[in-house]
């Protein structure tokens, strides 16, 4: 007997949406760090720090009872 695959295909937009958002936030943080002082420094810290925090959460927060979601 053969099994039918229950995997659904996803569009490229759905697959790459969140990585694109994270990259745009990182780019905003890097540009604001290069061009400004004061509140732009705060913006750069928030953008870059938030991206790192999100990646750490995604690395450790997706393991559930030995299975990867």
C-alpha cells in the first residue's frame, strides 16, 4: 500500500514573510545606528536587540516534549 502525503504546499509569500520582516527590522536598526544619534541610537538598539531576542526565543521556544513544531 502507498500512503498519500498530507503535506500541503505553501506559497513563497507565506514561507518567506517573517524572515523578510526580521531582515527589514535589522536593516532599519543598522541604518539608524549609522546615520544618527540620540533617539536613533535607541531605535537601533531596539531593532537589533529585538531581532536577537526573537531568534533566541525561536531557537529555544519551539521544542515541545521532544518534538519540533
